[in-house]
């Protein structure tokens, strides 16, 4: 069954489907594999489209951009005055000045509503199916509909309530939306399969428990999105603890001893992953998480001299300094989550010859002068013995050979702070070994939920419920101590909400959790590099103007979020 579904995922992922409308109606093309399908094939064919747009949702310019570039963690300036200008949308996003015509907001919205539409189509079909697997797949489709609605609630402040594919969705907000998503997840909890059965690429029992914990932890925000404070009730914090306990006790996930293996090309079998975007089938995913931040003159693959980065976002000095403050006189690379040096040769000053098989770029937060394969006229320079010639990189592809790929801490919207080399970069996900362009053929599953987050959510609930600092500290230190492939981070000696927020930044940077975390911890209206806007109405994004216009024939149906 797994192999069949993986094949159908691949085919569904490349089918052309029309853009979803506001009322979640979508024209679904014939997705048959043959004229004579078995009942199981038909069931798989209905379920596959429910997942097929996840790689699109988790691209660099959709969910990632909105969740990271809007925060103190990531910033994307107008590089060199020529690249990533995009009519100022990334500058506006970081400064909390996004408008309803932002194309990345529209793309994220459209992908979400289209995925909800596909889920409803599958639910309707499975309700009428006599297939023995129908009840199981129905639960899975309902679970994914709840997940997509959870993202929509988090980002846009609304959820879509709809059971019949032929009717218009009801838009719900606040507590009503929280209760709806909760009821759906609780309904499918006893019906979906274990992670051991279906893997992390499909909604599973541990994923449902983890999503319930995430929902309960953020529910006070969703009920009162513009509030000065949030009511983290003891009852809901108990539920966070309850469902976190279920995940941990089930044994369906284990903390990874190697932190960067969680984001490696073979991470589908990494036991820490609970729920993820499965990018394995036919390498039909994307490599954008690895390509987006590194330099256009970093070429990570000996086999593909056209596969490079793009000089996208860097981390802000504010976020980098949180590491510095935590480690004092010790370089933060002492923390195995901060940096992984795959090739110590990159620290050498002289050019060096290296075999193709040994060539592998460093991971984590990249600072200073970068070394790599030297490239001239589209081909890698070779030593006399045929090995790759590795040396200091300059911005040759930008026709700025005198500008070295020497990443600086300073990055902002000034001319100097917007240069190609400004800002420390992030290479958290491993660069796909099969990506011939650098953009395509992703191999690493993109993490949606992993076990470390379960422990961290439980720690936060303990603090918010009864200020159980000792219990929270134990959970956080357990995660830190698990990274034993290298020297693990030193144990912390105290715990508070501010320290936990800092720790979540260290553990989950670049994982599309930062905006949600900042709002919940009361940090989103703060000041950081190039951001001073303290308007609480910017906690959620505008509903795209295209969606407002598309619903104009239904007066009052699609109400724009406040301040947009």
C-alpha cells in the first residue's frame, strides 16, 4: 500500500489543477492511473491529492517567508539593488507593512484553500465508498483538513467549515474555530494509523496528538488575537501536557542523537520526525530550504556545476546576538545546533584539491569567508590529478569577483547592509544530492512536527500552568542532552518563559515556527533590525484582495482582517 500511495503522490503532484476559489470549489482532473483500477487504487487516488500541495505550501516564498521573514530571525534585503527586490514585498513583510496584494500571501492562501477543497472532495467520496479502507482514509482526510484549517487560523485568523463539496464554506473565527479544529482532531485520533505503519509523511496518531498539543497551546492567542495578554488556562495547559505525554509514552518517535540528521537527505527514516512533507517519491519535491539562503557562488555538488544558492535571507544580528549572549566568551559554534563543519579544509587559507565524493558543504549558521569549489565559465576548476579545486569564494556570478563570499553580521536595508555578502546565512537542510539546478528534486522531508517540539511544548505548559520551572528545565535539558553525536550543549541551570523562548529559537530556527512563537510569547510587537511597527493588528496577515474580490457577489461573506 505504501508503494502504491507514493506512486500516486508523485503523479498527483504533477497534475495541473485550477486555482481554488474563495468558496473552495475546485475542478479536479481525472487522476486515474488506468482504466481498470482496484478499489484500493481508487482510494489511494482520492487521498493522494490531499497531500500533493504540501511541497508548494512549504516553499521558500510561501509559508516559510510569512513565518520567518516577518520575525526577528530572518531578513531579506534588496540584494545589491538588483536581486530580491520584488516590488518591496520582503522589506514590507519584515517591517510588518504587508498589504493585501502581496503575491506570497495570495499564494499561501490559495494553496491552503485548494488543499482544504481537496480534503473535502476526498471526505465526500470516502463517506460513500464501500472500500474496506474507506473509514481509515476518511479519518486521514479529515485530519488533514483540520491541519490546513489550523494553519489558516494561525495565519489569517479564520477557518473554513464545510462538509458538502457543493455548498459555500462557512467562515469561522476565534473560539468557534478552535473548537471546530479540536473536534475534528479528536474525532480522528482513534482512527488514524500509527507513525510506525504509515511513516511521517502522512497524518498519523502521534501527529494528531502533537497537533492537539499545538492547538491547545496557541488557543488563547487564537481566541483573542489582538489581546494585550492571553489567558493560558490551567485546563488547556493540562491538555498540552496530556497529549505531549501520549506522544512521548507511545514510543512512536525518538530524539535524534545527530541534530543535523533531522534535516538530512535521508531524514524520512529519522525517528525524531513525527509529521513531515514527504519529498521522496521520484524526487518530485523542491530543494528551496537548502538553496534559499546560501550564496549564488556556493556550488554544493561536485556533479552539478549549475546547482547553487541565491543569496536570499540571512539571520538578523538580533537573532545572532541571542546566541552570543547565551554563550558569552565561548563561540556559539560550540552548540551542535548552531554549526556542523563537514569539511575542516574550508578553514584553510590556501586552495586545496579534494575528491568529488569528499566534497560537502558545512551546515547550520554560516559566518565569514566561505570556501568551496571554484567555477570558471560554467565548469569547476580541476587540479592536475582531476580533483576539485577548493578555495576562497568570490561573487564571480554577480560579476563582482573582488567581492568575497564573506558573510558579515551586519544585514539591513541600507546599501551596505543589502550587499550580496551581508548577513550570516542558514544551511540547516542538507542540499539535495540530486538537485541539478539547486532548486528542484528535494530529498529531505520538510519537518512539520518533531519530538523536540513535543518536549518543548510540554515544558512551556508546565511553566504557564503552575510555574513548574523544575519540570520545564528537565524537559529542555533532556532535549539538549540527546544530541550526543558531538558534544551536546551544556545543561541549563534555570528556566523561565524568556529562557524557553530563547531555547525554542536555538532549537527550531528556520523551521517556520518563529512568528507563532513570537506572538504567543508577547514578542511580536518588539523592535529589531528594520522593524519598529508595534501594531497588534499585524499578528495575522491580510486576506488576499483577489479572495475579497472573488467573493464580492456574496455581500458580507469575506470580511477583511482589521487594519488592512
